[in-house]
C-alpha cells in the first residue's frame, strides 16, 4: 500500500508519517519502508554536519509499520504506544537509506497487542525492539 492508503489506517500526517510503503504479509506479519531524504525535521539538530536518524524516530518508523498490520483489528480505533522494551541499535541510519521494518505480532490481549520489530538497511540489521500498543476507540 502507498502513503494515501496508509493514511486511512493510521492517524499520522506530515511531518510524522514515517512509513511510505507498507504490506500486510499475513495476519501476524507486516513490512514497511521509509527512505530518509535528508530534509526531515529531526535531522536538523541530530547532528549538524553529521545527520543520523535518532533512535526514537527509528522506533516510530517500526511502530507505524506495525500498526498497519493491526488495521483489521483497529477499525475506528487509534493505536497508542504502551511500551517499548529490549530496543537495540546496531547500525546508523543515514540520509539516503531506506529502512525496511519487519514486524511480527507475538501476542494479543485486547485492547493490547505485542509486537517484535526489526529495522534493516540493505539487509543489515540496524534496530530491533519489542513494542506494545493499545487500540483505543476514537471519540466521536
């Protein structure tokens, strides 16, 4: 799916929509991609002259890719982070890199969903972590 289709699933918009392509592989696995252009707001101060994607942004990229998988479960709901755990940063992500996130649902106890995610650039592991989300009904 493209960004317009992704916008129908998750509430993020520019400048915080950090998944450009997504695919639900099966009901427990999704994949998302984002190419770092070098003009993103978070690179302005991290670090001047040596731009590196901040770890918290890498987690957000993986989280958004994860939430695409929850689309069938999240009709008229918003996914909220409830926990990040065992996050590890292995390699830098730089302007021009495409982060590919592979996300796997490991447990669900509604409204909570537990996901393991890994982020790769050119097949090289850059970040991994465990996330949980609560799917909360949208207020009308």
